[in-house]
C-alpha cells in the first residue's frame, strides 16, 4: 500500500494523465475532421437530388459553404492544437519535475 503513494508512483500517474489528455485531444480533433467530411458528403449528395434555385437547394448550398469555410480552417486549427498540445506537455512535465526536485 505504501508503494501506491510513493513519489515515483505519483510522478508516473501525472505523466500518464498528461499523455492521456494529449491523446484524447488528438482523437477529438480527428473526430472533428471526420465529422466535417461526412457532413460535406451528405450535403453534397442531398443537393444533387434537389431542383436548382429552390429554397432547399439554396439552404443546402449555404450549409456546404459553411462546412467548406470550417474545413478550410482545419489545418490552422490542427497547427494551433499541436502547438498547444506540445506546450502543455512541456509545461506539465517541467512543472512535474521542477516541483519534485524542489521538494527533495
């Protein structure tokens, strides 16, 4: 029981939680990209069955434009997410090891 609360076990748990946070963020970003792709495909398929210049056709076209605009921002969002992820990991690890060294 004593080993469960040792400094080494706490350090390992902290590193694991930092890693899991980063992985879950990457998975969430991947789900966003897949969802945008699927919504775009559904809207394109739906619009192909509609009569041109009707209200439904125009609304579907507006939806496609919105998905395209968000899709165009995906590389930028990925870059920002990657930078935040790396900085978060570095700051978390720095804080973890700096605090443990100060306590010794």
